[in-house]
C-alpha cells in the first residue's frame, strides 16, 4: 500500500504541473449556427505584432480548416476569418529564502531575496463571421513566449490545433 502512495503523489504532482503550463485555449460559438452547412472561408484580416508571424498564423489556421474539409476562397466565403495576435509583458515577483529563520526557528537570522521576473505572453484571437458582421465562432489562446522562434512556432501549431479540436461544432438544434 505504501508503494502505491509513493508513486501516486509524484504522478498527481506531474499531472497538475503539466496542466498548469498548458496554454489556455478558449472556444465559444453561436449554438444556432449549423456549421456542417458551411464549407468555404475567406480571410478578412491577419495581424500580429511581428509581420513574419502573419503567414505562420494563416498557415496554421488553413491547415486545420483544410483538414476538416473546408476550402479557402479569395472572397465571398461562407465565413470571414480574422486572426489577431497581441503580446504583453507580464511581471512576477519571486522570493527565495535561505532556509534559516522564519517562524519555525524563532525568526531573525534568515535571509530572503526577491527578484522581478519579466516574460512575454502572446494571445491569439481567431474569429469567424457570417457575412462580415455576425460573430459565429471565436477562439483565444495564450502562451508564454520564448526567445526561440522555432519553439514559439511549435506552440502556435499546437494551440491552433487545440482551438479547432472539436470543429465543426455540434449544433444543439
């Protein structure tokens, strides 16, 4: 019995840690739309903070929609797609203790060090409009960005895949 507990605790910790570092993806849609009747799309806009990423975002979305039987047309598609990426700088304070002092040992002798860590978070918004006005589907994904463009591109592909994992949506009608 102790043997099981010995492995269960690290396994649960690993699962929770993995979930904490997964990119949060959120999807919502108009439940009255029958997405199975829609098969073509046109790009309304693609805008990222880095012009090199415009094509990467478009390619990732095109790949997912093509895999689901949708066809891109230059204009007049069943839906219009807009993809916008925003990047923000997040800051976090981290405090480290040297192990001495604190309430347990009577306090007063330990040292602490506080540092300010900065990191970039990119959020991708992908929206589908019927016509050019009515929002019918939207997805967002946020992820911490690294200094390595290859890693960021792999994250982009995975996040866009997660956005379209259950697409086309099932209608409730």
